[in-house]
């Protein structure tokens, strides 16, 4: 009996090629050291997650995100950011040790991180003249590059004369996403358009509404702006709405702790809400740019962004210790709780639906209309001969 030969063929060679691209030896030792520091930071008290309780809000009113009101009470307990991204942290640490995940989708996710690390966390010489420029820059060079799919949608009202061209200094760099409808929510409750949605999975909000002065901002001003990210009512409302929306549209998710990203000037943070267990968490501030190079993203920002945009696979949800710290949003939503649970939508929020017109039984066709139809028919026949 002839020996059976197992032909692993191109799939094996392709797998080996992917694995070879994920070797830590391809990344600068300095960047690897920065990555290890960033991972350690996410597992320390420097990267806190604070649970909050909603004490007062207009969540049961038909208001836009920009007019959202939401007071939060600190529940005097701290958790660690890395605790809700355990799968992502494990993959990153394994990578440092030269170990690669077995699952194909996890290899693809890791490849996104490694690719940006191999570039030295990417030098971005930006032509940032407005908040729109900053939004497109981060969407194109940070959030979009670390997600499984580079597709993203930027609020259509942000479209500038640049069109599809990125706001970086590379004249050949174009957006991998597009401008369009980013509205979410329901007109009966919190609703509105967010700045960026990454592949319908993650909300990004630029909370820098002031124009930068020609001379830039002083370190004190930057710190004050960054501090104002915390408990921002607009981002709180968007985070809660998006969590309910994801829970309804993707009931297959292993958990419903959904993050949203807010940024302002030189800092970013995550807000996370679990609409199943009613727990709201906010991270500490994360520096967007490197302390040694203003045109380079910090490795910590890259790592946190990677975890956030791929939360479907890397977020492990609330720990048992976090469950008792309720946000009490269910009570705050009052009689509109069912709207949050069942009637939220993505896109076309606030637009008047087109109603079907009831057609009459009899029609009047003028000589002109009949002649026009005849001429169109003649043109079509002529084109086929």
C-alpha cells in the first residue's frame, strides 16, 4: 500500500510567511523596550479605570450629543485598564517572547500592531490647521492602520477642500476611509453625528473645538484641555448610546463592554460602557505623541488604540470585581430605557423618511410625454442595431 503524502501546499507556505512577518527581531530594540514599558503601564496604577455613577442627566430627553448633560459621581474605586483587555495584553506579551497566536484572525490583528512598530511608530509630518485636519490625520495614520479593516467614515460635515487627501505633508497620501453619515441614536433620546466611526465598530470623537492660535498652546493650556477630556458629557452620551447599539446589532459578541475614544490636543482616553451590566468606566489620560518627538505617536497610544479598535477580539469584558459598581443609567433613562434597548439606529438618524406615494388608478399622458417616450424608444432601438 502506497504511503499517503500530505500536501500542505500554498496554505502552509502562506502561513509561514505571515509568521515570519511577526518576529520581534524585525522591530527596533528601542521600540520593543517602549512596547514592554507601555504594556507594563497598562498593567499598573498609571493606567487606571474609574467606575462612575450617573447622578443626573437629560438621557430621557430628545437632545443631541453636543447638548448632552450628564453628571458623574466617582465611586471611589480604581481598576486597571489592562484587566479588561486580557487577551490583547497576552498576545502583546507573547509577541515580545517570540510567540505567535494560533488563530488566523489574531495573527492578522497582531500583524497590524507589528507593522506600525516596524515603522518606528511612524513619523507623521502634519499640516494640522484645524480640528478636522487632526481628525483625518489620526483616523488615517493611527486608528485606521491598527484596525483589521482600514475603512472608516468621517462625519460629512468635516469635509474640507482637501477632499480625500490626508492632512499629513505627504501629497500622495490619501484617506483609506471616506466622508459620510456617522449619525447614531434615536430622536427620542441622545442622538447625533460623531466625528469618526471605524468600520461601524468604534466611535472616535475629537473634543478639541477651539482653534489653535498661530503660536500654539502653552504646556499649561494643553494640560487644562487634556484634563477636560475626563467626564466629558458628549463622549459619555456617545459611549452609552454606542454600547446599547452594538448590543442590539451584534448579540453574538462575547461581552458588551464597548469602548469609545476621545482626544483633545495631545491626549486621548477611553470611555467604556457595558449596557448589559450597566457599568461605566473611564481610563486615565494617554499621551498621543512621543515625549521625544512631537511628530511620532507614543507607543502607549499605539498599544491602547490597537486594543480599542480590535475590542471585539481583544477585550475580555468586566471582571467580577467590577460588576457591583453600577452606573445606574437604567434608572436615569426612565421610561425611555426601551428606546435605548430596541430603537437605536446607525445612519439616517434625524432624516425625514421618504414616504411611499399612493398612486391613482388613472393617469393623464399628454401628447408631449407620449412623443418623448417614443423618441427614447427609437434611440434605444438605434443603439442596438
